[in-house]
C-alpha cells in the first residue's frame, strides 16, 4: 500500500473519531478522542518518517 493511502486512511480515522464524539456523545469524550487522535497522528508520523528514510537511502545508493 502506498504511503499516501495509509496517511489518508489515518486522517479519515481521526476525523471519524471526532465526528462520532460530537454527534453521538455530544462532546463528552473529548479527552479520549484527543488521546486517540494523538496516537493516530504519531503512527502517521512514524510511518511517514520510516518511508522517507527508506526512499532517501534507496536514492542515495544509486547516486554515483
């Protein structure tokens, strides 16, 4: 799966969690939603940095 697809899925998950909190729970679970959104953001950040490092190392191997 491409990096942008995974990042897009994580962003959709973050927005879905916020939407469910506001519509179903009337914003009563803000702390839990903030925690889950932060965890998803950190997962996206780590995944993107790993992919960026792999692509950078891959491109530097082909340079002469």
